[in-house]
């Protein structure tokens, strides 16, 4: 067919020689996954190291005396600090959009309780939610085992 009756089809695709190109479809950006990792929870997890060092310094310093006041003070300060850090962690998680975060007061008796409850609250959105609980537990158990071994060797030798 020649003339006006014949229509040329529109070019499709990418034709670098002809200068025709079809615009690329817009990519849909998915929202960034929520992460439950905060600096406050890292401090809570590794706090047993600081407490063990302070207790060791007190025990070495009171060689020959029996006073539990410095040890109780160290543990009390550690509990208060873990509660303050848990409060900061909860605030940061709520700002990120997590809900049902446990009360920071659970960190007063034992930070492990707060970490476990925190893990259950955020596990839907972050698959690494229970990692702080396991690291804290392993670290605490290791330090207790080292302390027991040191006490046994101290009494034997």
C-alpha cells in the first residue's frame, strides 16, 4: 500500500541508530527494613564486661577484708545504668516505628529479661532480634565460669 492509507507502526524498544528509546519503567523502591540494632542495646549487651572488671578491682583491692559494700554499689550502679540504657533503647525503637516494646524497668532485676522481651517484641520486623539476648547470655555465662575457676584456684593455691 502506498499513500495515506498505510500507517507505519510506532517503533518499540531501544533503537540507538534511529534515536528512539522507550523510557524505562520506574523502579518501585521498597521501604528500608526496620532494624532493631541500637547503640544503647550494644552497651547493655557488653555491660557484664565492665561489671566484671569493676568487681575484680574491688576484690583485689579488698584482699584480706570482707566488705560487700563496694560490690553491692557496683552491682546497683550497673542495674541503674542498664535501666537508663533500656529507656534510651526503647525510645529509639519507638521512633523507628516498633511497637509493644517492654518497659525498661525489666532491666532493673536482670538486663537479660529486658533483652528477651525486647527480642520477642521486634522479631517480626528484624530477624536478628534475639542476637543481643544470646550474646549477653553467653558473655555473662563465660564471665561467671571464669570467676568460679579463679575462686577455686584462689582457695586451692
